[in-house]
């Protein structure tokens, strides 16, 4: 699945959950609490395919799923640049020391598996918007 397609599909799922919570009177703090991994895997099992396996995307004791994708992730489905006959499709805008560029055949993609930046509550609070798509619009280059 292309990055654009994933972002669009995920934005719809995210918006549906947030709208439901707002209708129930949830404020920013309660919404962030709701997106805790332990809660989400029980109440929103369709949000992430890892929930069915009781598996976290990042091994953090307290994992928040509000920013399922990171606002520092940059991508272009057409490619960003050529690097030694390979095409780079994504990168980390802050060049996190915990991320890396993965080479997969002729494609280069950002591998964020070692980085938990967007899953810490303080980071979510700092970048919070009721509309996840607004937060993520900076990602497409």
C-alpha cells in the first residue's frame, strides 16, 4: 500500500474514533488517555493490525497510539531522490538517532522501528489536534 493511501485510510479511522469520543464529552486529555495502547487494543481492535497479536509497534512501557504515524516522517510515493541507482521514498525530518534508512532492493524507506518519539504522551500533547490529518499534512513532500 502506498503512503498516501495509508494516510487517507488511517485518517478516516482516526477521525471516526475522535468524533465518537467528542460526542461522549471527551476533552483533549481524555482523548489522549483513550489512545493508550492497552485501551485501544481492547476497544478499537480494528485500528491497528498489531492489536490482534497483542503486539506493540515499539517496545515502550507506555505506548500512546494517537500519533500512529510520526509528524517528522516525510514521504513521496513518486520518490524523493535517487541515491546510487536506488530511489528514496521517505526520511525522518529530524534525523532521529533511533531511526535509519532501510534499503529494500531498489527502494530506500525510513525505518522508524527503533524510534518511539511520537508515542510518548508528552509528544502527543505538544502536537495534538482533534484532526490527525492536519498534524500529518506536513509529511507529504
